[in-house]
C-alpha cells in the first residue's frame, strides 16, 4: 500500500441523536468533536440521525402504512377497469 493516501482508520464513537445511545467502532469518519469513553480514553464523536437504537424496523415500532390493500386503493382512486374495455382519452 502507498503511504499517505489512505484515510486514518481509527476507533470512533457513534452516537444516536434521538436516543443518545452510543457505540464504539472503527471508522475513517472525520469530526472535530470528542468524547471520553467508559475506559477513560478520548475518542472522536460522530452524531448520526438514525441507528439501530432508533430505526423503526429494528426497534419493532414499525408503523402500518395503510390497512387498505393497494389494489383496492388504486380502484377507488381511478375506478375499476372491466376486462376488454378500453379507456379513451
């Protein structure tokens, strides 16, 4: 590998902006913020909008978009088309 062309791959703390949950991992993300972790060391801090701690799919809070079927919704909006019938327009 060439020296001096690759970003610094180091331990970084990612924190969820919604829940405050934080985890330590390795990354090349750049930031000016730092945080003191549980082990007493200071690490760069990256605050993100969504992590597995706040994403609806992972938390089980996945909301139901609609209870009506897509076909019924389409037919209600645009009308039901009878087989063989052609729309002019």
